[in-house]
C-alpha cells in the first residue's frame, strides 16, 4: 500500500523568506511523486512531479522539490515566498508497480500562510 | 482549450436522497478519476473510469457508483446519502499510457452538503 505524510498542518513564513513544506512517502516499489496546490474553494493545481532522473525538480511559480530516496522524502521549496503563495499544499504519490494503476494517494495537506 | 469541467458547483441534499455529479474531461483525455475531499483532509480516491469501464476502485461502499460515456465524460452517483458524504467531489482527467507518467488535471469540484 502507498501512503503520504505531511507532518505540518500549517507553515507560517514571512514574505521574502524561504518556504519549505515537508512530505514523506511509503510505497512498495519506486515512487512517482507530485505536488499540488489548492486555493480556497478551488480544485487542485499541479505544481511539479518527480518521475526519474535529477533529484531536484523545478516546477511552476518558482517552486522546486528535492527527491531523497534514502529518507523517502519529497520536500517542496521556494527560495522567496510571496503573499500569493498562501494556500493549501498537497503531496501525492503513485507506485510505479503496474497494479497500482494511476491512482494518486494524497497527504493530508499543509496550509501555508505567508505574512507581509 | 477547456480544462476539466464539473457540474453542479454546489448542491444541498437531505439524508437518504440520491445525487449525480457530472464531469467533462480535458480535451484529448480518455481517463476520468473521482476523488472525495472532506473538509480539512486530502482527496481520497473513489474510482477511475477508462474505456467506459471501472478500472480501479478505492475503499468506498457500493453506494458510490459511476459511469463513463463514449465521449469520455463521466458521472458519479451516490445513493442513500449520509451526513458523512458531505464533501468536495473532485474529478480528474488524464490520457492513458503505459507506464503512466503524467499528472492528473483536476476540475474545480462539486461541493455536496447533506443535511
């Protein structure tokens, strides 16, 4: 079975400071990893994904994430946060084992609040 | 290019009633997945439809059923509604491939309130 943990319910950061949102995962095989963002009363928007290759993945809106296989982590980062980055962030995993299909398993989400 | 569209956006039902939610996938996509997002939680996988068949199912009771039409659009039906079914229902589309390495594209969701 695949699972995702986002240990922080909320992250507070001042505008202009670095932002990190933590994610750890568990899969039986190798993972496909994703980050999505959700603004109030909206659907999920794709930010970035790790499939294979370089462990540092760059995505939309200046976000990046680092895949660490030994720590089974995929933390989301942004060097300089904006007030407009305030939203709910979800980490998701899919096991590349064929039987897993393309179902995504999501973490519980981390609310990011960027203060001016 | 229209993205994933869902209807209705909001609806209110009472316990025991039945509801149908609709989804049109992003142009060119052939696979539709449904997720339930309860308040304050991450989305939970309900099921996925491909070639008009349910291909994969999450841990949801048989009260939850679906359908996919030849034009790839999809419906989610929930019978005998319970208070706990109150949630945001998200539709996600994708283009099938093996292996599947793409991302899912989500609609804005249908917010169901059961009274």
